[in-house]
């Protein structure tokens, strides 16, 4: 059983150090920080709840802590901003041993280094199910901020990286009969990579008219950016970028009628729209950052999201991004 | 069963309005806000977890939402700051009906009005136990911020309001055999009042050398402010302010050896230290704000917290603020 105070003290010892922008860190009633005076402060919060967002047997505590941070700062990146600070609320069962908590803390620490953010606040509660609630604070220049709203008919629709890997990786993790050789897909699920540099670059060059990170599936997240503007989108199924690893094993899962590349969540790739004249520059950014960026369709005046199959026919979309194909 | 998207839409509809300082509210990947450029940004997070911090049968959803907000902004007030924005992460069981969620939302809305803060972000997760995790953002002038650290030997120790009411109110709520007539104490538990105006006034007049809100009991929280500075404190049991209602019924609970006024949590009164020359001005502030402020002891060089009983003998303190008296 873990004494909350001693756990907090251990956390404070490992985090308590003054640094640029942090006037007062962990250990007081509130943290006190400075942001650049000419920027907007971005704030977002996201939770990972045991047996809802993750199963403890399938993810290590360090991976879990890192993922919770990654998911939250991904939202700052999707605004074109730079994440700066993190507050972490952890609900922790007293059944856990100290080793688990130490690994969780180690995961937080290494993720802060990886993502160049600082933990400035936290809260440890008892809870029968583990939960991690991360608030991320960042900043962005007012004129560079990229909202979900802003896509115009005729804008091209782009997505970074490959889609469906995370959902497939989760299916593989859940299927105990599958052997080795799926590290790439599993890793895409356990260790998502927020596209901070890309989001920032698109914002700085003012190339994106709207942007979101793909957390709940391509179709659903595309609906989110188009519906805010009262427009729609048309994307081609065959253009949706998938990884070699995805292509090699998707047939083993296709009998359930779901298409992870369309409806699978947690890829945290960036989905954004850009006027056609941005196409060339986006290609250069893709090369410079060595991040695949794929044009998958365009924004329409008609306020619906359509997915065209290989025969250029509209595929029927089930609710919430789940897709059923007839081909 | 509640569809998460429709719930979120309902929340957005009820909160989505532009206002001073909010460039972008709920409904995007992150909110974007402005703070006064010459101030520090204060950030703090606090959780309320079902069956840990509250029992659903004893608190209404509206009271629960309000209390979660109150507890979190109380930390901003205890820095001498002004709370501005709230992010709310709610873990919500699908067993709940929509009525419960609506009442929770109503509680949030009225608390935002009561405390003059704005909800700028949120997250709704499924969770078998209800939890509310509130991040509060506020601001304070760098030279006016009051930390936990800063108490000097010889400083007087003050506390606002009365202590132990909340803990006693909870005991009464839990005891089904107790009749009516305890509304004051129960209300102190269910509807805590963060001392925002007092905290701000003490900061603006630079009267407090250290300050904390009493969330976990007087002794423990006094240890928190003294230990940060490497000093101690000596307080007199008979000076500890208690309410008439507390005095009238504490005898019914004293057989368990605990003293809620010393060790009971969740009063959210302000505990602060001040040089002796501040005494007069503190008395005036008490009158002006109509808030009882009581001098209960003084800061010592000796780095321990002592509680003196009516014979001026030191009472033995059990761990974590629980106190055992021999008189």
C-alpha cells in the first residue's frame, strides 16, 4: 500500500527544479508559469481510464504515462501551437505496488524530456480503477493558430503518416493467438507520436485552413472539421495511406466489416485542409521533415463526408465513422 | 445510456460563447485564452473520485460539480490569485441517466457564474466510477503571489472562518440515525466556500508571508507551510475557531478520539502567517469582508508543529494530523 504523501514527496523530489518559464513548480497550492506575452495560451485536457482506454495487462506503466502525455499535447500540436506545461491527475489504486508507481513516474519523466514540456502540477487520488488525466498548456501566435473551423470548398484534404496502424495494433495485442512480428503495429498503438513539428510548420507557413489530430478515426474527425464550417468532404478510399505492415495483415481482420484506416482511432496523425496552391509547399515540408503526407480528397460545399470506393461509388458509412463496404 | 458525442454537443451548446479573454472556447482540439501580460499564470488540478472523495447518495450532482470547481479554484485563491478558467474532465458511468448529467452540467454552469470563471475545456470519459478532475487557471502579479514557503519565526498564524465543520457535516451525513437541524454543518461539507476575496486582499496588501487553504486538516496543512521554510509552529487548541453548531454537537462524536477542528479536512479556510505588525490591518480586513479571522499561534524556529492544550502542555499528535488528547 502506498502512502499518498510519501508518493507525492517522491514525485516532487524528481520534478522539483526551477526552469525557464516556471516561476513555481510542483509543491504549492498552484504552479505559477510565464508564457510569451504576445501569444495565446492553449489549454486542453484528456483522460486515459483503465478498462475504457487501456487494459493494464497490455501496456506498461511507462508506456501508459508517455501515451497519456502524448495524446494531450497532440491537441496543442493540432492547433499549430507549442506545448509547454503539463498537469497530471492520477487515480491510483492502493492495490498497486510502489514499483508500478515508480515506473509510471519514470514514464512521465522521459516523456517530458522527449516532448520538451514540463510537469508543473499534479494530483494523486485513490481510485479503484487507474486513470490518468492530463492537462496540457501551450502557446501559439494569434495569427498562426489553426482551428478545426476554416476549411473552404475546393481545399484539398491531407493526412500525415499512415492510418489504422494503432487500431490494428490493438487488435493484435488483444489476440493472444497471434505470434511475433507485429512490433511496428503494436508500437504504433502503445507509443503514438504526436506530429508536433509538422503541425507547427503548417501553422508557421499558414498552409492549413483547418486541422485536427486523428484520434477517433478519419471519417469522424473529418466530419468534425467540416461540420464546424458547414461544409463537407469527399475522400477516396484507395488514397488513404496505410503502412506496409497494415496491408500485410489487415486481411486477417477484415471479416468483421470494420476498416481501421477509416474508422480506427488513436493514430494521432494530422488531418488538415489546404488551398490547392499549397500542394507544392506541403510536399517540400513532407520531404524536409521526412513525414509522409498524402492528399486524400477535397472539401465540398455539400455538407456531408463521402468516401468513394475503387469504382468511384460512394461507400455507405455506418454511424460514428464505422464503414461498411460492398466491394 | 448516454451517447458521448450527443452529450458533448449538449455541453458545447450550453457553454459555447465568446467572452473576454477567451479567443477559442470549448469545441476545438484546445482552447485559446489570453491572460494579462504582466501576470503569472497559476495552474492547479484537483480530483473528486466516487467512493473516495464522495458518495453519490450523499451529494447531489449539482453540488458535486460546484464543489469540484470550488475546491480547485480555492488553490488559486490561496496563492493570492484570481481564478479565470476551468477545464473539467469527467469520468461518467453509462449506467447514469441523462438527468444526472444534465444536473451535473447545471451545477457547473451555476458555479461558473458564482465564481466568475469560464469553462474552456472538457473531456467526457466512460468510467465505472464517477470522477471529476478540474484544472483551474488563474493569474497573479509576480510580486503579490503568496506561496506556502515564506513563514518566518515570530510570524503570527491566522486562520479564517471556523474549522471542523465540514468533517463534522460529513459524519452527520453518514449517520442515518441523526435527525434534522444540522443544515449548517452539512452545508459546510457539501457547499464549501473558497475564500477568494480574502486571499486576494491579503495578497494585494502584502500581509501574508505564507498561505494555504485548509483541505486536509489544520495540523497537516500547517506542517506543509512550515516545513517548506524549515520552521515550525505552535498553536493553541483553545484558540482554534469553531462554529456554534460545531460546539453544540461535537460531543456526540468525540468518543472516537479525533478532533475535526484540528484534523478534519475540506473546510477550505485560509491558513496564513503574518508578521505581528500586520495584526491590526488583518482585523480591519476581517471586518470589511465580514469574515472571521482568528490568531491561533505563531511560527517557531524549532521545525515542529506543536498543539498546546488548555494546560499549555503539548498534546501528542498522531500521524497526518490526527490528534490524541490526554485531557
